[in-house]
C-alpha cells in the first residue's frame, strides 16, 4: 500500500517547488521509487524536477472519445495511453493530469483515469501529488486516500485564511485526508504573531516554516530546476526538517 502525500495551496505560494523538494527528499532517504503526479492544470512540476513532460491524461481522455483503435477495448487502450504518459526517471516517475474538465463532470473516461492512477500508484511506496488549490482536479482523477496533506501559504494573514478555505473545501468534497498541516513559505525574520494567532484561530496545525531563499529566486529566474538546489540552500534545509518530522 502506497503512502500518498498531497501538496496544495493557492497560486504563487511555491507549492510546486515544495512538491519537487519532497520528491527529492524521498529519493535521498531511499523511499523509492516515487510516483510524482502533476494534478495542476497549469502543469509545471516537470520544470521543477528538470524533466520533459509526456502526453497528459487529459489528452488521452480527449483522444479516447474519438480515436480508439478497432478491436481494442477502451479500458485496454486507455491503460496503454497511461503507460505512454508515464515519464520514467531514476528513482521516480512523473505523470501529468493535464487540463481538467468542467466541475461535476464524472464521465466514463474519468472513471478509467481513477482506475489507472490507482493501478500505477500500487507499484510505488510513495506518491506525491501536486494539486490545484482545493484539490478539485484530484477529486475527479482518483479516489485514493491522502495520508498527509501540506497546505502551502505565504507569510500573510490573508494567505492563512486562504489555506483554511482550501482545507474546508477539501472537507466539503469528502476527500479522506488522514493528516493535514499548514506550511508557511518565504518567511522573512520569523513568523509574525498575527499570522500564528490566525492559524491557531482557524485550527490549522503548523507543520513548519520555510524561509525566503535568494537561491530559489535565482533558480526560478534562470529557469533552473529547483529539484537541484544546493545542500546549503536555506529552503532545502528547512524543507528537510519538516519532512523528517512528518513523513514516515
């Protein structure tokens, strides 16, 4: 049974960078192979990981509606497309969901996608999922239980309130999440007491802080994969401290 870790948060909080660092942490700790799932319609986890993206599940869904080969069932054809979309690297594999369909759409293709992702995930001890805010797309793609959820926020009261809304939306979707933690990213000079008080008021357990790191900014500016941050990176070291405490 694989251990599923999801990363969520509003745009611009650095959630995809943290998802990539989580993949790296698992690899360096020998917890591999890892299945990395990019469930964000604006797929860029591959850029963080430094790999070329393959065909997406969304593209396979669209093709299945009009282009199933004669003599092949939809199930078999779609499983073939799932394997085709899987990008295999040393220690981890990456698959991208692609653009989501409209809200509330649970067509036969989505049912097949859930089955295929579940089938893939069973081959990995750890699954890391980089989600859209609220995990709506994830809810359409898989029924798997999330063992550990990191909700990423910037160091503002408004950001923490948004994180709580994401947590509430997940509960409304009836997704099964065993543990969830707030992670505040890009912190400068410690967390302001107003932010700590807001997190406590909203019952958001604080998983940890990640400081603002000029090395991350430099990598993003130059288009370099943050998966390869140097060991002395402040963001990398702080992420490791969080993962060591919370990831079994």
